[in-house]
């Protein structure tokens, strides 16, 4: 049995672009359900299930079972600039591969050797919230109702937030139309959750942290107080929850972490009628408190671990060797009015993008804005051997290897060949296997 780990980094970016195309109107796709799966963002046992990245010029939602960019109230998940028009209706990650029982890859799984796990729309989501304990035959998914199974969200300056910042956070977190609708209880809930997640940051479940003190492992910093403030984390060389690149003095300002898995057959069958692959996914989302270009995007890292704990034949529990694996960023990219969007890709930049097919969008025009463009960029795919080259793995430079880029891109349209596109296949891997597997 082999336990493998796979990391890849992804960024979603948005920018303003006034396009000189002919103007046309189209209606939103009628089959999208925006009717209200309402659930409070705050709570106790196993909550919050949803969390929002709202530190800069956009908002982005995630759910504890991995479903992304769809709000608790069933609405679009990314808005840019904050408080204006929608950019993404919903997105998700999809994983596929060939299952083998042996390391030599001579014995394919007897039942469904090619499998796909993940999800697309909320109604077609095939993963479960929570981590996996054990490996191979002993791997077991935690009860999704465990109090630790939730979306963790930290903001390193939460103790220094102004009332304006707190109300803005509570407004977007509770999907309210105005900061005047925010209650004192909602503000308190925001602060309490930040404090709870900062102290309970689940490093033992894979959550990243910033290493500064030179001691092996994570040592929690001092509690914030009148004499210990966020700036003292860097000045005193304290470890802290969150994400930083090569420079530990430039950490992300807001970070969300969650763990989900694909061990539950009743869930994976819902998505593409696939048997489980036995994967645990550790997802980290982060952004920066900036008003420049870096404030117009957020980053996501997926850490994929082959844990096992599934039927490998004859009722025996274990883990498969997974070969020819592809990872797909699926997205329903509604840019304001969904009916006039156009999609494309830049293979040299590993980037998929959407832009407006007209100079004016009837959503953004209400805010006096030209329609923006948005996209997904694979920043660091899985590593492959590349003598003389270098790549990135777990936020560190690795030599003699390189990161795979985008290998394929496809989109489909609802209603007509050009109306309401969605990224159906934006993946990395080798060859065209995933493209054919998806049936496009």
C-alpha cells in the first residue's frame, strides 16, 4: 500500500476590463436553484459549516464539505468589488484516476477501475465534511457532527478591528444588505469565532502555520492582550496560525481551513455514480488586506492525501494505488448577467478566464461599473521530475522538479451555444484521459 500526498495552488483573480463588444441582453439560467438553503454562519457543535473570505475587495464562500463559492442562502459566492455584482455562482474541485490493487499497476480494481470523486453543484456534491484517522485498512472518516469538523477562519488582526470593519464582516457573513442591519449579537459572534478558531487552529489536522521561532513543530503564540498585539507576533519571532510564503514577515491577513473526505459511498455515488477513491482533502483559502491588485484575488491550496478506508475488493478495506490522476477546477462563472458571458483560457499561463460579451452588463451597470473579467490560475500543480528546473511544494522551493500546469480546458453553455458558460474541465495531468472521461 502506498499513501500519497498531492499539493496544488490555485488563485482566482478579477480585474476591470471595458470590452468593445456588441450589447445584448440575456436571462439567467432558469434551472439554477437560488431559493434558500438557509443556515446560520455561526453556531456551536460542528459549526460554522460555511465561512467567508472578506478581507479585501471581494467575497468568497466555502463549505465544510468542500463545496465552494455558494452562499448559505443559495446565492452567488463571489462578489467583486464587495457590495456590487456577482463573479462566480458556484465552484468545486473534481478528482479522477485509475484504481490499482498493486504498486506495479497490473491489477486494476475489479469494480469500476476508473473513478471520479468531488462535486459540482450543491445538489451534486459527493464529499463529506471531516478528516480521516488511520491509513489503509484502518482509515475511518470522523463523524461529521464532531465539534472539530467545521470551517476554521482566522484574521490575525481580529483584536484590533474597528467597529466599521466588524460590522462589514458581520454584514457579509450573514448576507445582510446593509451594515445598519447588523446586530450587536452578530458582531460579538464574529469576534468570538475568530478567537475560538485562532486558539483551536487545527495544526494536527493539517492546517498550515507560520514558522518563526526555529523550534520543530508549532508552538502557539501568547494570547492577545493590551501588552501583546498582532505586530508582536513578527517582532517576537512567534509561530502563528496561517500562511506565509518564503518571507515569514508577510503572512496572509485572513485564512480559512477545512478538511473533507470521499470515503462515504452513499455520497460519492451521488456525483458521477462513482465508487469512493479514499481521499482526504485539506483545503486552505487565504487573502490579503490590500487595496491594490493583490487585494483583488484570493488563493486556494488543496492538499490531497490517499488515505484509503474503502472496499478494495471482496469487502476488504484498504487503499488503492491511484494512477493517471487528474484534478479539475469546475466552476459556474456567472459574471453579473450570466447570459452574455464568454470563456477562454491561456495555456501558457495555466489560466482560465471569463469576460463579458458586451461593453455593458445589466448587473454591473446598476453600480455605474463596467463589467469585470475574472479567472482561475493554477499557480503550483503537482511536482514532476525536471533536472535543472525548480518548483514549489508546501510553500517551499524544490529543485530538480517542476509543477505541472493546466493540461486541458473545456466549457459548456446552458440554453444555447454561447449562453451562461461554465468551466466544465480546467485540469492538470497528462494526455486527454480526463477530457474523454468527462464525455466532452
